[in-house]
C-alpha cells in the first residue's frame, strides 16, 4: 500500500490511503511488454476470457505466481495464452476458503428437498469437522495430494477404521466435485488416490430358528412389540432395508399381480423404484398383516403414537435392542434380515441378476456373486453329496 503524505482537514496525523496501482512493464531495451503489468512486486498478465456457461467476455489480470523476472513473466504469460487457445485455462476466479464453501454446500442441499439424504449430510458434517481441523484456513485450490495423504496417515495413527477414513475422503470429494461444477476448480486433488483397504468381515448367517426366537421376543414387548415382529418378518422375506420398509404404504402392495413396489417415494436404494415379486412367505405375511389391520392408516407399519395425523413409525432401534438382549443375540441388526434373504435366494439357486433386481443392486448381481458366491458353492456341494446313482459295476481294468 502506498501512503500519500497529504493532510486531510486540520489533522496532520490523518492520511489518504491508496492501494498500489498497476504499472507497465518494460523489457531490457526499455520497450513496453504488452499485456504485462506489475504491482506490489508481482507480475500480472492481462488476459481476455469467455465464460463457458454464459458466453460473456471479460478481461482479468492474472497474477503470475512463479515469475520473478521480466523474462519469466513473459514466458508465463505466453503459457496462459496457449492454455486459452487449447481451452485448458486454469480457474481464474478467486478460490473461497474450504470452510466457507462447505457451509454453502450444506445450505444448498438443506434447501433442496430430497436432494441428499439426511443421514448422508450428517456423515458429511462429521467429516467436515475433521477435515477443517487438519487443513485449517485453506482455500479450495490450495488442497494438494500431500494434504490428503497427511490426513489419511493422521487418522490411521489415531486408530480410526479404514472404512471411516474412506467415508471422510468421499465427503470431501463430494464438496470438491460441486466446486468443479461451480467453476471454482479444474480437477480434483484426490484423482488416482486409492481408498484404504477395508478388511471384509464375514457376516455370520443367522438361522431360521434364531429369527423365530427374535420374532417371539419382539412380540412380548409392550406397545410396539407386534409391530416390530411384523417388520422383522417382512425384512427377512422381502430383502428390503429398514428405512425404505418403514415408508411403505398399502397402496404399494398389489395382491392381484403378487408384487410390492419399494421406493415409490423416490427414497429407496439408488432412489429408484423397484418391484419385488411375492414369494410364498412374503405373500402369507402380507395377507396376515392385512387381516389384522384394524385402522385406516395408509402405512404398512403405522406409528402406535399417532395423534391427529397418520404417520409411519420412524425408529425401532431401542425396541430391537431390547428384543435381542432378551433373546441373547446382542449383535443382531435389521440388516441381518437383508443378508438372510439374499443368502437363501442364492442357496435356492435363483440367478444373481434376479436377486439384484429384488434388493435394488444396479450391478446386475456382481456384488452378490462376490459376497455370497461361497454360499452357492457350499450349497451345490451339499446337493452333490445327496446324489445317489445306480451301481453299474466296476470299471474294466486297462492293460
């Protein structure tokens, strides 16, 4: 900043403060270098650009960070002109701080209904605290590969699970991808950065006998016990997930076509509607629930605490824990019913693509083959052991 010693009024201690102005740059032969300027010791290139979205033309002065001499500044300016011709210019907007942009990111998704799940936003908010504690007051365009590797190392040293660290990385990537869409970044700093390896713990397959015990234990709970038992039985015979199950309406059930539609509200797995064909236990259970339907609720699993409004039950976690403690299965969760359904589909010989369609996988059954393929192998071996062939005599010896 230049200070002009010009007194203002009668107070000689007050001065007019004026920012340093851009000055022209001359080469060693005192010739003007067109398009090149200097201010506060930095070189700037005057560059005309066109906004890719609006098509509006503008002229910017771009600071040449690496230039320390006139020759270096001319080379850097020529590189900018080449990038402009190749449509490969870097982002010339002033990059916001990560903390400020993350707040705008949350504000957008919280204002747009169903743009992002509340559970996803909750995880991203937890990740935000960890990232800001690590990166501090950094701008978006200053985030480098080394910052990311440092974060991975620090979180692992603190004993954080690889799965949690990977989720933190996904949260940051989501924010930076939106920054790319907003024209604030050209590329993502985590490109080609591999996620941490997560050891897959083989989930023990719950038996039908254990499930029946949990159903019975749930039924004995006060108030919502029967409702919890109905939910658990539905999960185990449909392969649905708990969140999408609790939002099901009776209008989603088609007894004539023997199908149930999951995700008609657009909030199911992958936000896509899918249709599950009735199997015998699913149809029997739905008919039994319908016969016991004593109210006019539109929900399959209505809240027992309904007042004036008809609403579905929202959370069964405490009730499930009570039932599991009573039955001696403290590690059982709603998702075990999902695995139970898929496992028995595989062992029944149903093709993976059909199973994937029922449970909402979009990979055509690839994941099911990876996770549950061993069940199919074990099942086929057991079936082979049951095979009895008639004796045809001993094979003739070869000479």
